[in-house]
């Protein structure tokens, strides 16, 4: 199949495509499933990160 | 080889256009939102495409494209399993399983670097310093891999010496990372990511179409199995579309252990414990952003690794159909039906007679497997008449077995020159985005995790930007020195695999245990990290033949052997990760079982959701 006689290589080739499709499906299904809120702790963390980054 | 190496006016226009767009986007970024932290501070969400592509651009570099693509040219499509793991582990498991817990833990503890995350989680200054030292010492090895990959490509594409290309590459890197270019300007990263994606799509389509289609290209390569060079066939290479021979206890299985344990497992699993990638999860706004980034990340990684691995392998078929004609004398028919023969290579002297080409390594006549397309009568220098054959060979023959030059040689020979310029820019972008995060990690490891933590009388010191910048300069100098001095077989991929394997063995059990288990203890984590590092280094210095013999200690210890286990076939080909990672994991479990668990208040701070 596809000119690849070794089943292990063929599995890797098709497996890559299957994983990519699975990832797309996951992204579509979970698009709005998780909560999306920024807490004060998150914001505080980002301010510190930005400070270090800007000084750098 | 045809000489394609020069810089034309079209190249200059392409390069200038690319740099102008990058500069414009950089300027736009500097005026407003530029880094992931800016998005978070503003309470806004980075578009999932931006998040995924900038993560991917940090992950993918010249090491993957030139280094591992070249290894695929040498060893074949078994490397597709690495792409499989890169998506399955590097994207799916990393984003879905580790991403959110890392983000939450980092924010709860106020950690900003990977060593700080481990140190705070286990309430251990020692763990933070240990991790900082490991990163500071070994990250330059990975940076050297990226730099060598870029320099080999530039040298081939523009026809300059490797040393000159390395110097230019080092200067560009220094200009980029030392004065502050290391701030992650996400729009620029994303634009560069898109250029890489388009370049990879073009490369893949061009390669398949020039070989007559997907199935035809694969079939042609499958039919070349008899042409595998003898030194590779002797260690188990069965063809470029086949897995290496699997087994244990004979040298004919060495390649399987090299490809599967070092190339595929080392990098495929090691990605989970990459410090510069793990901290990326902390800059994400929420779980939802991670979920949305999964599809783009997967497709990006599929193109960025799958394409070079396929093209690297298929370059053997392309050269067998389109490469320059080589001449010589048949010494063995390999497959008469397919006109494949092992040929002693010859060149014509000024007098018109033919003489053997001498292999400088073996000082014996050079041989290669050719697909013979022409035969004629000719005369040797001694006056003897013989049948001179002409034909084409695999890419491995044309690059004289140097895997690192397979992708650059294929692109400079097979593709239009303007594409070479674009591809070079895409590679430069890939290298810069990876190296900026590498040197950022080196700088913060030295400044934040070492200098600040190793304070006077146990008191933390004030942060020092000077220390960070000095560490970056030192790291850069070490990386350039390594790139300059070490030029061996597929060194780009090997350096990368060593660093990824070390990170996996030293960090992965403690990192995953710290994210998911309340029972893992400080002593368990520290013991696990120590065992992972010590076993890996022991294996690299004394057992794994390629690395150990290059370093030289094993010859002193054993009186000239290349491995402590040189008399036991296959052991010297096994990667350290196979031994060191299970040992580190076992240590984590056993030591944690016999030591006192962390205080409940601390665990509540780490995991308030499960209080």
C-alpha cells in the first residue's frame, strides 16, 4: 500500500495522519468545553513575568 | 555536483522582502502587545494559531529539519515514528495532560522558570540549583546542534566554507539574543512560522511530484533496497522504506537500537521535560486556549518534522533519477533486472584513461551502488580494456555519507535557487526562535536559579541582569566552540538527542510526579534527578560507543575499547534513556515511599483545586 511494503513504516505514515485528524477533532470538540477565566493570581503572575522580561 | 551556490538578485529581493516584513511586524509588536505575558496581563486571549505556532517554532529548529531530515536520508522512513511521537507525545500528551497542571502549579507557586517550578514544588533550593546547573551546562550542546544545522545549510546553499557560515551564524545569533531580541515577539514568530509551513508544503509537493506521485515515489525508493551502502547494511539497514532489522545479540541489529532508542525515543519522550517548552504552558491564559491550540500545533509539527523526514528519505530516489552521472567498473551485480550494480568509481585522467577514485578514509578504491544507465568500452591507465558503466546513485553516495548535508544538498541541487533562499530564511527563523528560547533559558538558569539562589549566608540575592547577560555570552561561546570543533556523523541529531535524553532522565519523573502526586517527596525528587543524571552521564562516557569513544575516557579505562560493554553486541548502541529513565523513575517511587511526605499546607498551596 502506498508503495510502502513494511507494515511498521506504513503504520507510522498513516498513524501520523490519523493523529493529526484526531488532534483536529479534539480541538473542535473541546473548543469551548474548558473554562476560560483569568484569575487575580494569573494576572499577578503575568505582571511579574512581564517585569522580568522587560528588564531582560 | 552542479554548482548552484551563489547569490543572485532574486535571492537578494526575496531576503530583503522577508526581513522587511519581519521588521515591520517586530515594530508593530514592540508598540503594543508582544509577548504571551502581555496578552495575559491585558486579560486577552492570544489567538490559538499564534499560541500553537510560536510553541512549535520554539520546538522546531534546524536540528529537526537539517539534522534529523539528514538522518532520515541515511536511515530511511523509520524516522516517521519520531514524527508520530512528536505529535502524540509532544503535542497531544504535552498540551492535554501536562499543559494545564503546569500552568496552574506555576501560577500558584509564582514560578517563572522550570528549575524554579521544581524547586518551589519540592520546597528545595538544592533542586532548583541542580536543575539550573544542568541546564546551564548542557543547553549549549543543543544550541550547538541548531547552530551547526544552520551553518551547514548556509555553507551548501551559498557555497561558502562551514567555518565562515558558522561565524556569520554566531554573529547573527549574538546580535539577536544579547541586546534583548530574546523577547518573544509572538507576531514575528507566527509570521516566521507561516513561512516555514509554506516552505515545507512546497518542498513536499515538489518532491512527490518530481518523483511521479506519492505511491510511485515510495515504490521507487522501496525498489532501491539493494543499493543500501554496505556499512549500513551490516548494522541492519534493510532499505529506506523499511524498519532496520530487529533483534538482540548481534551487530546486525545495532541500527534498530540506534534509531529506536536514541533517535526516536530520546527526542520523542524527551520533549516532555524540555525546560524552555514547559515554561511556555505557564504563559497560557487558560485550559481552553491549550485545547484550541492542539489542532494547529499537531499540523505544524506534522509538516515541520514529517516533511524533512520524508524528503530526506526520498532524496535518495531523486538523486537516483536525476543526480550527476558517476562512472566506474562493475564489481558486483546487485539486481540485474533493475540495472543496479556495485561499482568501483573511476575518473578520467587528462590522457583519457580511467583510474580508480581512492576513498580518503579507507585509502581503498571508492565503491558505490549505481543504477546503471550506460555502458561503453574504455581503457584503464595500465592499458587494460574494460567495460565502463555510468549511472546514478543514492543521495548518501553524493554527500559521501555525511547525513547533515543531505537536506542542504538536495535543496540546492533539486529545487529552484529562489526557493533555497526562502528555505534558508525559514531555517534561520526556526533557528532564531529556538535559540532565543534556549539562551533565555540559559540566562534565567544562571541569573534566577543559580545567582539569586546561591546567596550569601543562605539569603537570596537581588536579581542580576549582568549575570544573565554574561551567562548568555558564555553559553553562546561554548555553543560556537562545540560547533566549530565537533564535526562527526549526524552530529546535529546526536547532540539534540543527548540533551533531550538527559532532560528526560533527570527531570521527567520529578516533573510529572510533582504535577500529579501529593506523595512524592523532596528527597525522592532529588534522588531521582541525581540518578537520572549520573546514569545518563555514565552511559554516555563509558557505554554508548559513539559518544564514549569520541570523548575518550572509555579508552583510558578499558585500554582502548570503545565501550565498557564492547564485547556484548547491541549494548554499545543502546541510548542512555532506556536505562536512566526507568532508574530515575524507580528511585523517585522508592525514596518517596520511605521518606516523609510534604506538609499538608504546602500541598494545599500547590493543589488548591483538590484540597
